[in-house]
C-alpha cells in the first residue's frame, strides 16, 4: 500500500467496522421487535437498509482507491451521497416521509423477476415444470414495464408539504433550511457536482485523458493523478453520517464513538476535501 494512503485507509477501516457494529445492533433490534423509535417503524428499517447498502459501497470504494481507481470509485459513491441526502430529508418528518418511500417500493419484485426469467426459456416442458400461468406472467410483465418507466425518476417519493414532487437539489435546500451546518447548499454543489461529472463522463473530466497543446498537437498524457485520499474521506464521512442517524434514532451507545471517528477524519486528513 502506498504510504500516502495508509492513514486514510486505516480511518476507512475504522469507519467500516463501527458502521457494521451499528448495523448488526439495529438489525437485531428490528428482528426482535424491540426497536424504540421516535417516528414510524418504517424509518429505522429504512435507515438500516441504507446503512447496509452504504457499507457495501464503502468496501468497494476502499478497494478501488487502494488500486488507484479513485475516479471509478466516485462513480459508485454517488449512490451513497444520494442515500445520505434522502436520509436527511426523511429525518425532517420521518413518520410521513418514510411511508412515502416505502409506498414506492415494488411488491414481490424478486418473485416477478424469477417467474419472467423462467418463462423466457419458452420451452413447453420447462414452462410446465415451472407452473407459470399466462395471467400471472402478463401481470408481472406489466409491473416490470411500469418500474422501468419510473426508473429515471428515482426521487419520485419525495414531496413537499403540498404534495408536489421534489428533485435532489430541492431536498438539499429544505435540509439546509433546517440544519444549515449539516448540508450547506454550497457543499452539495461541490460534492454532488464532482460525483455527477464522473458518473456522466462530463467533458471537464474527459479532458484529462487527452491534451491539445498550444501548437495544436494532440497528445495522450499519463492518466490523471487519482485523488484517492479525497474519495476515501468522502466515503467514510457519508458512511459515518448514515450510521450516526441510525444510532441516534435507536439510542445506541455507539453514537459517541461515531462522533469521535468523524472528528478523527477532520483532524487527520484536513486537506482531503480539496480535489487535485
């Protein structure tokens, strides 16, 4: 491992282990039905699912950064950032907004996929063995088609007080209004703007991969320096942020440790938030 990544990698490992501990405790409480919550029962379940997904993504980001593929890590890190914004937005009114989120989750989606994949064989004997009836298959196809049409609108569950749909920027604005220190609009523009440029191969990012000199000559320089430290920092902070929300909701004692690790990030890698 490169020495410049030793410290951020160690902190990333601490964040992951602590987040995993919070997840296990939360999952145990939810499965035992002993989770005391301040809002709807759906809210801690949603946060627990968010945290489990963020832990998985954090592992992938860590592996990619250690291999110096930080730009590729930023592409998948965008999903964690969007979850974090969604969690902060839902936390403003958990009893209502968690319900809105769950209302848009497909019911029995895995079963639908299994049936359709089985029916795609189209052989009569296989169809008979799977006992797939035509009516159920058509219903499943309709459900999948509807889900596909809605997929670009991934924040369709987010609505304001009047029931009007909100995009991610509007969600950030509402969070910033109530908690300006948690997610300032300027931070959102910087962080999400950078992650989105990577994900969508923005011309600004693609320009790093070839150069046109003052004399008009084309050249392909070495690949741009990967700011793996910054990417690891961002992933760890987002992971800790989600874990802290869940620990706070379930009154877990790990919240104090989460805060300490967050402070360690800020003091140990003060320049990590400044990309190359």
